[in-house]
C-alpha cells in the first residue's frame, strides 16, 4: 500500500509541476503582451499629441493668413437698401432676381 501511495504522490507532484509550469508560462506571456500593448498605446498617444499640435499650428497659420488677406481688402461703403440701389442691367441675372423677388 505504501508503494502505491508513493507512486500516487509522484503523479500528483508531476501534475502540480506541470500546472505550475503552464501557469508560469502563461503569466510571463501575458505580462510581455501587456508591455507590448502598453508600448503601442504610448506610441499612439504620442502620435496623437503631435497631430494635435500640428493641427493647432496649421489652424493658427491659416487664421493669420486669412486675417492678413482680409485686412488688405478695401473697406466697403455703407450698405444701402435694395430699393435705392441702381437698377441692374436689363436681362441680367440680377434683373431677373429683382423681378421675381421684389414687391413693386
């Protein structure tokens, strides 16, 4: 009976060692995979920050360019009511609009 118990203990020890080896391999693989995913996340966040900074710089450059172009435009005269505006050329698109949309 004692030889059977010794054999049984040997099988139990071997099974426990196998389970521990598999669990250890899985743990180290999970940890390495987690580190790789974290590295990819950090890289993506850094790239997103760079893209955001570039977008801000581009937006500011465009805004400055537009403001410069607008400042070069001549100032417009005071707006006048449509009724006092000069009559458009007969047959033109402006004349057609005036005929279709005016109340007089």
